[in-house]
């Protein structure tokens, strides 16, 4: 016997690899070129070490991120140059943007729940993507001081909208983040394709244009 899933009252989206595509290897390449540093060194310092995770969690500032990157790699360029090289990696996932726009036109309340850092967010804001105006609140890890899949960030997201956890639908591309959201009581699904998301929405009584 099939169990029906209730229609949500609020929808949260993740940002990276859901609404925007990105590749950390682009940042590795651009930072390596900027400082004439081997890519493996950049990758080890930023992504395989704790630096990016600390930055996304808001544990360190942009200035501290850049200072440590320079100290550990020998890059000499300015904070602005480092941030540009590290952040110019995003491209809108257009089919997903269209889903956001249609949901907005149908008057569904929408928000953003994302692990991101100050430099990435500033770069994204500078692009003036219109879809960002459809999303409120913006629950961003570097501002919240906590990151998915830690339970506290989901509590913050729930409190920001004043909706019972089970009535919040959340879309994320990482299994650990989906599991964390479910543990906090959210109705969360793993993002794979726009088509699958449309099916997930339809299962919850939200029928969209095919």
C-alpha cells in the first residue's frame, strides 16, 4: 500500500550542484596559475586540508583564508585576486532555475540552505542572478557559523521560516546533507536531475510544467 507524502509549506534549495554547477578543479587550476604553484599543492592546502571547510563554516575570515593560503603555497597576489580565482567557478543550472521561477510564480515560499564561504557568496551576488531574489531566507553556513550536515544549521533554517520541520521540503546533492536534514525532521531528497526533482515535487502534490 502506497503512503502519500504531504504537500510542503516551504521549500529550501541547496545552491552548489543544484542551482549552480561548479567544479573545485577550476578553482585549483586558476589558483595554481595565479601563483605558479603546482595544482596538487593548491588541492592539498585548500580542499584536502581543513582550509575551505573552516572558511565555509565561518571559522575564519576572508583575510585569514588568504593569509594562510599565501603562507602555505607561496602565492603572492592580493586577497581580491585570490578570491576571484577561487570563486569564478559557478554556472547557473538553467533547468533548475526555471523550476525555481515557476515555483515562485505559483507563490511557493522558497529559501536557500547552503554551505558556502564569503568569497563565493560575494562573487555570486555580483552576478546579480535574478533567481536569488526569489529565495528568502538565505541560510548560509559562513554566516550561521555552522555547516551541513551539522544539526544546528537545520534548526536555524527551521526557525527562520516558522514551519514545522515535516512541512519543509529540502533538496541537496550530498547524501550526508540529506541524511542530516531528515534527522532534523525535514522532508529531504537527494538531487540528481531536474526531471527527478519534478517527480519528487509531483509526489508531494506540486505539479509543474514538464
